[in-house]
């Protein structure tokens, strides 16, 4: 570890020469730092930036966020995915506003105890808001440390987390923790990237073990490969007098608290009918066998796909024109509610997969 002073000095020099302006940089308000960190979890900076700006404008204080209706918050979050983040954000805001009288915690341990806050987020808030000497450790930091110090320990093991945590704290500039943490995050995001890192112009070259040994593409190492389960949805979008029907997803499942359309689901790849005529017969057989409802299938979409943390989701959308109101007494529609297209667009939060479809159809559906 003789090269730690070199690493620290070169990293801070690189950061000074390569500024990366963002609205939360230099921010000292722990609420806004927390907000930015939660939004940026599992989200690219470019995608998260407009959401951060929208949330700060809508909820300038933690108390404002605590008082927001959940459906309103979810609608503002729409498109970011991983809605557990939004639920934890809301829960924590209410806790701070009530139990802590609106005062954000100011130590690493009390910040870490907040719901939805892990080691990385707690270190980021503690260092950026209060200049406390706690090192951040995320995918970027794992990669930089593994390459520079030549660590071939699989990063997705408890032993590796312990070792990398120790090393990250050791290389941290304790006198400038905020500047150092920001520098190492920016360096990993823009220079020492997973693919095609900029080794030719890297200031770490002289002592980077991965570069000197030709192992840049090998490090860091992961031992486990996540197997994602597949789920298939056939969504039914009913049109009737400018309205449609949706359901709120409850229980411990994906998209908890969001709205989607009535659907049939399968864990195995289904053989969905492709033509409108075949789909009409399929719908009558599977949904309306107990009624003589008059309807017409007007559109069968292409498959839409979304990758979640532990799931691979595919869906098609079937649009139907109804001649009379949907028979909600049937088992398939027992939990649905009728809404206008305008309300769906403006006030109802839906999963990203459905939002993609609605955006694609915005030119033809009566959404406004």
C-alpha cells in the first residue's frame, strides 16, 4: 500500500482538472444530498438529473416531501423504476418530519439507520453534508481499487466487501472527505469505466497494477451470475366513452403501489394470438366466457420488455373497444376501477413498461 499517497494526490488533481458540474455538487443541505443519492441509486446521472430538479421544485424541504400524497409522489417518480426507493423516501421523510422535528440526522450511524439508506448513501451524505471522514464504496470504487491495487478477490462476497471497505477508508483523504469521495465517483463514472476505460490518458498509469499487468478488462472479478426469472403479461386496455380500467398493485410483488391494466400472467412463454380475429376469440374464451359482452379488438401490440433486478418481464397490450361498461362482477375484473384517459396520463403512476407503451401510442390514443 505504498502508493496510497500517490493515488490520493493524482485523484484529487484529476478532479480539479476535470470538473463535472451537477446541481447537487457543493450542496450542504443534507435533505437535498439525500434526495439526489436516492434518485441516483441504480440510475444514470443523465436520467436522474431532471427528476432531482422536479423533486426539489415540488418538495423544497423534507417536510414538504413528508406531506405529499403517495400517489402524487409516485407520479413524479414515474419512469425511474425501482419504486421501493420512492416508498422508502416517503417513509423516511415522514419519520424525519415527525420524530426528528424536521432535522436531518448528522452522524454516520444515525443517517445509516434511516430506511432506504445503505452504507454507500450514508457515507455520501455524511461526507458531503457534514465533512465527516467516511469513504463511499459503490461499483465505481470497487472497480478503481481493484484495478489500481490489483485485487483479484471476487467483489460480490462478504470477504471482499470487508476488504474493500477497509481499503476505501484507508485511501480516503480524511481532511477533504467530500472532495475525495466526489472525485473517486466522478473518476469511475467518466474515466475508469467498465468498458473502454481511458487508460492511455490515465494519471494512475505508473502504479496501476491492472494497467501494468495487462489485466484492466479482467478486473474487478465477480463470482456470481444473477439468474432472472421470467414473467409474461397480456394487458387489456378497454376503451369506453373516453375511459379505461386500471387496478392498483398490492401485496409483496413487483410494482407495489402502482397501477396497471387488467391482465393475464404466465411464468412460461405464452403463445399469444397475433391477429385481431384470433385475439378476439382468445379474449372471449379466457375473459368473457360468462357473458355476451360486445367488444372489438382494435390493436395487438408488439412485445415490450423490461429488466428488473430479479425479473425479466415481457408484455403485450391488447386494446379493445367496448359497446357497454366492463362487467366488473367477473373474477378477472373484481379489483379494477374506471378512470379517464386524462386522469391516467396526469395523475396515475404506472410501471415503466406501461409508460413506454403509452408514450409509443400517444399519437393515436385519446390521452389528452
